[in-house]
């Protein structure tokens, strides 16, 4: 996804988790550790159901420089991906 609004090229990816975890991520503006992101929503939905009760899927815009491919998914290049003021996670 390339959007001039962000002044960078961004990837739209999905993160399956529980509602409790999503609330914590959104409140802190950070992912803990090295989270995995699916390249399609359906895969993220499968993982969200394994995360516990109240499964959810988060739509995430990431800076390509912040992620690397790993086994069909993306993960972060460094620990603690953070949401920036422009809405892109880096």
C-alpha cells in the first residue's frame, strides 16, 4: 500500500489476538516482543481464535523497514514496534 498521506510506502498487514491484548496494545501504542503479522486477514483470524476468548483482528499499517519475512508471515526487526504520530507502526 502506498499512500501519500503517510509520506512513505506502507504495508497493510493483520494481527490476530484477543480483545484484551488488543486493548493493551492500543493503550500503550506498543507491541511487546516480536509480534507476527499475517499477509491476509483470513490467516490472522485463525490465529486470533488461538489467542483466547474474544478473538479480534487488528489492521496494521507498518513501515516495510520495520518488518522482515519469516515463514510466510512478517515479524519485526527489533523488539517493541510502536505506533507513530502518522498512524504507521515502526
